[in-house]
């Protein structure tokens, strides 16, 4: 449905958002397992690091660990860590951090009760109900970045689709430039090569009007490090840990744990491996730069034992999320969780899977909800409609977390007495004065009865989401940026392209 189609029900003014603000989770974290069981997982993780070790493909990292006293076997690139190295790292890894983008008003805190959200990251494809499923382009990336900027509930960037129409060696330059000009929220960097990391960090520093050395003193970008479970760190991911630590920027250490495939078919072993691989990367980051920010990432899940496919968003993943929260608290590290779904389209399954994942993140006490908006197809595709529907889910949760005022005014005993038994409050001064602000107003959900819904076109939630993202794009306003900074970014991108860009290692 086009935004200029006549008789459309929604208008741009109907896209009601909560104002931008840092989310705070007041809920007590859930303990799915006992303290003794947490310690059993921790001890198993230490034993894996001591006895089995981690295959680390980067010689530089093996040298760092060797100098710290780890046992390094060059024949099979295996590093065995003593618990003394891990415990030393846990003494310096920070319990929280603040990320400050080029617009300091959009800084986010992670740690304590604070919760931040980030858009979907990494899919090669995108889809919407009007144009269908397609390979990502720079134009698609730009549209999705605009949605990221528009919706307040999405507080940080992802990399919402790969611009596959841009040559690989130049792709990070064009994508980072788009992210830093179309949004003023916290940017993201892919750790796919040392040069690519340096390019994007330099651009992010320039966007803040800083040198790379100045930028390293104040975190302002983030990256995900996915290990190759079981117990492997490849070259790009290990380089990412080292270089992000050197520049004082956080990594989200997130093992690719699929119980039954990359781990034994038990939740306990999955979480032991998850913790072991996080502790390995955390230790490396602290050896490079004590105090380097690191998040305990938990995207652990089971597989479908019939097909071998990852069971994104299903019940066992929520169990892992809750246990992951307990392990992060054990290590006094901020936690990363995710809004995951296995569904291929924005349907009922995608909705309940995402809602369950988000509630599990709250229960776990997560500090960052990754892929908060747009994920479908197990991360292979970004859906414009799902982006809006996820904003509805997360914004509803944010409303649920809002403090409830309980005082003489809100108890409203005089108002109740004036209306008396059997009356109604539709016309009272309070109702009239607050009818637009008293309660949550949804983006997509409808309270229409069947007849009114059918008369309005009988549209599904996904169909109702289409005009919302279209209107959001129509209403999008590019955030201001200093013209001199824009010119500097453009010049850097042009110069790096002339120099050949950065092939992925």
C-alpha cells in the first residue's frame, strides 16, 4: 500500500512513539538454576579452558597468551588457559559502559538496570510486502537506517542489510558513511579484517570530531565477535577482539552455540562452552588493554533434532538466555541478548517467538537487546514489516517497565466518589485531558471489533505495518551534521577507495 493511496486509515501523525530515553529494567532477574549450578557451569568452563583449550588461529593472540603464562601448542594452534589468567581478567573487565555516538543525546548506558536496543544486523536479504524478497542494496540499507533513526525505541544501529551491490572491498566504507550521516545513533563495525576495522573506527572518530586516539578514550561503537563453537577463534574474530580492545571499544563475545550440533545435546554443556569461549575472549581483551569493555553474549539455542536447523526464538533458547544472565552476573559483566525468531515471514509465529525472546531478555537482566527490530528467516533476511512489528513489541515492553505513580492524585478517590456506583469515567475532566497520553497507544495493534476491522479492509498485522514504515520514511528527517565533518568523511571514503579499500581477510 502506497502512502498516498486514498482512504488509508493511518496518517503520519498517527505513528505515536514513546520519547527517546534510556530504558531501565526494574524487574528482579530470574534465577532459572541454583547458585551451585552456576558454579558447576563456571568450573566446567574453566576445566575446558585448562584441559581442552581453544584453537586460536591468530599467531599474535597465541603470543599474547604465551607471554601471560598460558600453554600454547603451535602444532594444533591450541591455547590452554589457567584459571589465574581468567580470574585476573575478571578483575579488570568493567561491569558497565556508556557508548556515545556523534550526537551525545543518543548515548546509551549498559550495566546495572540499564537496557539498550539495537536494530537487526547482518542479513544479506531484505523483504517487504510490496517489493518482495531481494538481495540487499545500498538503497535498502539506507532506508533501513532511516527507520533505525526514526523509531525512538531502536536506540543503536545494527547493519540492517548487506549492500551486496557494492564491491566487498569498498562496502564497509559506503555502509559506514551512510550509517554516520543518515543516523546519529551508536554505530556498528564488522570485524572482518584489520583494515576494515581501522577504516570504520576512523570514520566513527571523525564523525565525533576526534582523532582515533581521542576516540579510544571514550567508547562510541561496538562489534559482535562470534566464535566458531566448539572452542575455536578464527583470524578475523580474534583480530576483532584485539583491535577493538586496543581502541577501547566494546565487543559482544557471542559463541555460535547450537545445542545438539556445535555442543552436546544438553543445555548444561551448551552453557559451559558458551562461558568458556566468552572467558577466553574476555581474557584476551584484558591482556591487550586492562579495562577494555566486553559483554557476555548469549545467543545459545538448541537445534531442531529432525532437521538440524537452529531453533531461533524457541523455548530452549529462552532457557539459555536466562542462564546466560546468571553467568553474566557471576562474572559481573554486562550481558547481550537478542530478539530472535525462526519464522520466515512476519506472522503469528514470528510475533510470539520475538515476544518470548524479549521477555527472556528482561528476565535475564540483559543490558543490550540485539536484533531488536527486523529479524526474520533466522537472520537471513530483514523484513520492513517485522521492523515495525518488533518496534511494537519492544515499545510495549518499555511501557510495561515504566514506573507507576501511586499517590493521592493517581488513586483518584474523589473522582471515584463523584462518579459513584455504576457510573463511567468517559467524560470526566481527567479522561478528557489525558485521553491521548494516559495509556499506551500502539503502532499496529487494533482494538476494532470484527465488523469495523473487516470494513477497514480486514488487514493482518503485517499488512497494517506496511503504511507505518512507509509513512516513517516519508517523515524521516536526516539528523544534522557539521558540513566540515561530512566533507571530511566523504574525503576519507574517496581516498580509501583510491587506495583499494579493504578486502576481507
